[in-house]
C-alpha cells in the first residue's frame, strides 16, 4: 500500500530523479492490486548482473519460507512480493575486520563495490550485516516499485549475518531464510530480540512484570507464555519477555503467540480485507422500482476467519453473505445508510477479546425521492474503520480511512442498561487518521459504543479495565 515508502521518502528528503535507474522487477508472489496489498520488495547486494538468477532463486526460497510461518501463512493473500534486479559491480560484501566481539579476522578482510554498501562488523559486532547506502536503496525502491511497504536486502555472502531496522537484511548463509524471517519481526512488526541485546519497550519486551497490566496479559496461562526475566543480574533482570522459545530468541522456533499478534496488528495497520465494494461510484438508478444489488469482494485469511454483517439504517438485514439486495419497501424517504461490516474473528489476536475482533466497514448512501423510489446511490461514502485496543484502560483509538463527505464523527457511550454515560465529538478529515478518546473516567465494565456522522453509522462493544 506504500504507506511506509511514502513516509520514508519524505523523511529522507528524497525526490524521484528524471535520470533514475530503472531495473527489471520480477514478481515473486502476486495476490492482487498493490493498492490493497502489503508489498514486500527484495533487493540484492553484492550480486553482479551475471548472478541475478541466483538472487531470484534465493528471493523465491526466502518468500516460501516466510509464508510458511504463522501468521504470515494465514495472511499470505494480503501480500505481494517483488524482486528488483539491481546489480552490483563486484560480488560479495565488505568485511573491515573491526568487530570487537570476536577475534578478527573471522573471514578475510575486504572492501567490495556493491550497490547498497552492505558491510559486516557494523557497530563493531561481526554478524551485524547492514546495508549502509540508504539513499541508493530508497532510490531503487521509489524509482522501480514506489508502492513498496517493506524492503528486504539479500546480501551475497555465505557468512552468517543480518540486521533489522528499516530494511530487513540477511546473508545467503545456510540459515538465511530463518535469519530474514527473524529480521522481519524487527523491521515489519517492531519486535525486540528475546535474547538479551538491550532494553527498550516493544510488544514483546517490557519492564512491567505485573500480570494484571503487562502488555501480553491476555495470553498469560497459554502454554509457553509467561513473564520471563532476561537474566539474573542488572540490567537484564529488569526486563521481561513473554516466551523462552520464540523465533525472536532463536532460529527455527515459531513466533510465539505475543509476536504473532503484533505481526497481525501490523498487517491490519497497512491493509484491509475489503478488496472492493460495489457499486463503487455514484450511480443513478434507471429502474427505481427494482431491488438494488450490493456486494463485497474480500481478501480471505487462510483458513477464512472473516464474518460479514449488513445493516440498513443501523438495523441488521443480513448475516454471513457477501452480497445483498435492498428493496425499496425497506427504505425511508430521504437518505438511507447501508453499511457492510467485515470482522476478522481470528484466534491469533486476543487484544480484542471479549469484543468481536478486527472490524472494517464500508457504507453507501441511498437517496430516496418521490415516495419509496431510489433515485441515486452514492458509493463515494466509504468509511473503513478499526477500534482498538479492546479491552482498554485509559485510551481508545479509532483508526479510520474516511472516503466519505463526513467532516465530523460522534461517539456515544452507553452502559449495559442503555444509559448514555459519555459522548465524544471529533472532527474528521479525508483519508487515513487515528482519533483517540480519553476513557479514563469510565467505570470498569462493559459498554456499547455508537459512532455516527454524515453517512456513517456503526456500533461496537468495549470492555473498560
């Protein structure tokens, strides 16, 4: 979807150049339009033009391995993978021999002319393999695949090494696929190492060891998940991880449940399961007496965990179908709102329990004029949303992509006995945004939230802790 690439392009202050280098782009895996997929782009470093077939083979192998790992396996349909065939002048990578964590030289010292300046011994750590020419990488990405979301750099050396950061990087060592998948945990989902490196707050690393408040409290009691100190001495003993057998600690393990949830959270930050909603534009109804057809095209998880619900003026008219017909007899004079809600009920996340999961919606405005005849359907009134976290303690967030003409949204909070206990009013702008609600004053318990704006009408449940 090119969210990450756009932000990084702006942050780096880069612009596309008229004389930009254009390389061959090879499809490694294609599942649908780049605009509604997470686009992984692989780059070679230290592969000469004559070695491009080797790079493509390694890229295909890595992609197969990545999408055999839960949760990438389950959400494979949400991704595309491409390879940009950018050759290097020389084969291999730099090894300055400056690492202080080993007795150098572990491998011969050399300086290699490569496309993206990859080097071992970064930060004086031998196996920390990092591409150092960020401008060249951004140029290659934005000139050849500007829709990129996550870049992966494959370095042409059999020495063990890799790194996370903006670009997931790995060598073509015999453990190369496992290295890259581990580094994707860093680069794609913001996960920390679960072996000791240094302490910072991350989805799988914290100084909070209180079972009632720790980030992964919803997973406690699940086999293999607990609150484990990184060591017995400071500073390690002040930092805690959720597992002692996760890919973020050692290769050839699966991702633990906590890390899987963080990866899924990132997936749904970048894309939506609603591929297309029809009709997708404003149309005039030629036969105002006939029922009107509406349909969804969805991107399905494996196995499919999506459910659908259709509401007309906030009343449920269908559960489970991807298409409905709306009869004129069910419409009111003036404007009517039809909303399709798609919910992912996956067990890979517990952040939304006991609510209903990740929710996304699209709405249409049906304008009735002259009795009960539909004269016009406005399909530009689309509003995709996600409400998180749930349960929540102090702050509730509404992530939305507003493609409607609504300029504000109200959130009414009702107690379980139907009493209005709080109301929020917020401005909306067009496009993607996050609106935060301060719920710290709400008493602990369950609530019903009703959101309403021009052409927007949906509700969800909230548990306040």
